[in-house]
């Protein structure tokens, strides 16, 4: 009478072993191995991003916001390249551009988002939103938030790319990473942050949109795909 239960237990054990083996095999099969960064072969951002475009010129006398040494050391362990510049137009308006490029997307990506890195420098954040941006034929959603520190009011526009797609939400980024993983690809990505000092956020965002339009028109196709994604052009 005890043989039947033993056979049943044996079948359950074999089924469980088979399921685990299949799961492990599937995991190995789906493990991404191809680095998109190697195919992209991105050069130096210092060279690739023009120092002048449209009505905008590099302001050599402006210094980017300094981060603490410990945060800078941590940032350097995550990003393959970073770039911080301030541009000036003929009317005397200034816009700050910050780029952070990763060769492999990871969960540590969020440490350099404005909502994280600005408070680490003592800023308070308010009025966060996701808004449409249309510039130079590009239609996309961007993140916007206002950072304040004493009398300094800094409206910020930013977005993140995963491979060749734009993302404004962390949940979207995870789904995009999974889609690439199913293709066996490890995506690279970039954080694009644009900001200006202005107590009038609407005016600041309009200025930043003008800057984005001029910059977009001056980029090579490869850099455009990395910064603005593929398939983001507005329908005509």
C-alpha cells in the first residue's frame, strides 16, 4: 500500500526537477550577452556635442554646479562619460546642459536623477511633472521639476534614454530593459538634463525648449538616436 504514495512523490520530485532545469535553461538562453554600447561605439561627448549651435555658444566663464567629492567618486563608478556645460545666447540667457552616459543599464541608474542628486546638495524639489516637448520635429515626454536653494530657483527639464528609446518613468525603464534582454541585448543609456536659473518656470521651460531645438538640429544621427531616441519624430 505504501508503494503508490512513493511513486507519486517520485513523480512530483521529477516534475519539480524538470521544471527547475527548464527554468534554468530558459534563464541561460535569455541572458543578454550583446552590449549595445559596443555596437554604438560612442566617441567622446566633449567632441560629439557641439560647443556652438543656432544662437547658443559655450560660456567659458560659467562653472557647473559642484558636487561633493564622495558623490563625484560614486558617480564615476556608474557612468562611462559625463559632460557639464553652460551655454549663452545673444540675449544673455544661460542654459546648463548635463549629460551622463552608461554603457550598461542597472538599478543604480536613479542615483543621478535630479530628484536624488539635487537634494543631496541641499536643494528642495517641487512641482514635478511629466510634460510634452515638441522641438525640431521631435515629439516626446520629458520630466520637469523645480529645484530651490535659498534665492536660487532652477527649473529643470530632463529625460532618460534606454538604448534608443526615451523613458520618463522608472517602471518604463525596467520594461524597456526586459524587452532588450529578451533580444539578448544589454542596452546603454543617457540622462539628459537641461536647466536654467529663473523664478518664472514657464519662461525657463520655453527657453529650454528653444535650446533643445537648436541642439537637436546640430547633432549627428548617431548622437541624436542616443539622446532623443528612435521613432520620436512628430507625425506630419
